[in-house]
C-alpha cells in the first residue's frame, strides 16, 4: 500500500507544480477461529485463535476513551503470521486500543472474498491464510479492529482504462478511478460489495475505513463535467486567467462533496446494518485549514453527516512542518467534536526518511494540547524501538 501512496504523492506534486497553484495537502461465509474454509484453489485457510485477557475498546468506550491506534503493516503479507507475534507484543506494551488492519484493495484483497475470488490477493492464495480473519482474531482480543480499504486501484484501471480519473490538465491518473466511476460505476459497486462482505462476515472487525480518497487534483473528465454542469447550472468549470481549471473554486468542492457524501452514506449504511462503524481518511490543508476539506471534495462537516469518524492526515514530518503545528490543526479540527476526529500521525518523511522518536513524542503532545487526544500512528513498520518506547511512555497506564 505504501508504494501506491508514494506514487500518488509524486503525481500530486507534479500536477500541482504544473498548475502553478498552491499545494495544500501532504500528501468468508462467516468464519470462526476453528472453521477451515478454503481458497478458490481448494487450499485450506488457517485461523489462529489467540487467548488474551485485555478487553477490547467497545463502541461505548470509544466515545469516552481516547483512541490509541496503530496501523499495522507487514514487510511481507504472505509471511504476515510470522511477523504478527512481535507486533502484538509491541501493541500490548503500548496499551493500543485500536488496531487498523489492511483489508487491501477492491482488486487485491487480503481476505477470502468468496463472491469475487478473482480479486483475492496472491498473498492470501499462496499462504492459505485469510489475513484479515487471522489478524482480526489475534488483535481483536485486546483492541477495537478497523479494516482499512485502500481505494487506489491500478490493476482495475489497467483492465478498464476508461475508468481512470482525469486530472485538471486532462491526463489520466493510473491509480485512482474517476469520481463518477466511484459513485455510479462498476468500481463503486465492487467497493460497496467489499464493505458489505467484510461487515457481514468478519465478526472481529468493529469498523471499516477508506483511505486514499481525494480528488482535488483529479476528477475532471467529461462525466464529472456533465455532473457539475447539471448541479450548478454552469456551462464549464471555473477557470483561472490562464484558462486552467480553478481546482480550488469552492463550487467544485461543494459539488463533489455532495456526490461523495451520498455514496459514502451507502457504505456507512452497509456497516451500520451489521453493527460496524464507518470511518474515512481525509487530507489536511496546512495552509488553509478553514476550508474544512472542501477542496478535496471531502467537506468535513458534510462527511460527518454520513460517516462515524474522520481520520485526518496530520503528516507534519512529510510536509516539513514542526510537530507543534499539529496543535494549531487540532484546535481547528476539535470544533467538529473531539469524539469525531482521530489525528493520524504518519511516520513517513521527505526523501524516504522516517519520523524520529523525539518528533513523534512532540507531535502526540501537540495534538493532545490542541484538543484531539485520539491518535492514529501509521504505519507500524516504521516504528523503531525508540518509536515503540515513545508510545509506551505516552499511552501505557499502570494496571
């Protein structure tokens, strides 16, 4: 997943420079631990029951207890179960109460998606392990489990080239489908089916979230223009004096936010029907937080009418911001409700660097001081021994 995040970051930066506008973003039928369903090739899936004693974060507790989340990422998903015990020990030591697990992508699922075996990843097929089932069973004994679905879909777009999002310069994005393909097309139907399948068949999963959904630079194809024209009555996109699309015109963000909000409501309903919550990752505008995510087509206030929580990308190190900048961002975001916002601290940095432990500690404190005590650290593979020790110190409480 990290590879595609970096690819998208590079595309965003290149497009932003070309546009000469300010870049504001960082950029199973139900199975029990003892069941043995098989892969599409007939190999048995392995489930690993783990006996533990710490209680998970319940839905009620999530409203009053600050979330201490870590997004688990493996070096090798085919070998995930060999890596898992050490990660579990570190999570327990830090008193983590929410573990975010990758469910993969629509086209590359880390689960035994029986309705669409063609989309099951080779990591699952080759290992014979339903990774989401095994991991949610393991970590779900002591933490709330969030299944993260990445909407970047290069394989799907390669097979269906006409579905790619078109950026403001008229170029297709090889990783992101167009807005109308998401809300009205086959890709959006597959994504809804994936959410429904996880919600219905993974009892240890407590919530589902989407990541990498952002359309500030992308989503300006003919289908999007027709929808924008119908919604606004305008003949064309708003344009700058040089003729380029004004991607930050509020009317575009408002139109797109309403489209995405209506679609996301369907995903949330699918989760709620099975007692699961639905979260959404959203970018953060460091320069203009007052826009409230509108320029990304993810107006925070509107999204919160449909989703249960927003996970905001407070990736200060990647954006060359001091950790203390997170306090200002948190103070602004807290107006949406501290129980509705989780501040995500990304461990990525410029030039493939990793956030040092001392800057992680300062960022955690800054978010708390700004009014957002719920935190989401991502990804686990970039947590050094010193980084884990920082979480131990910040989160571990005496028994």
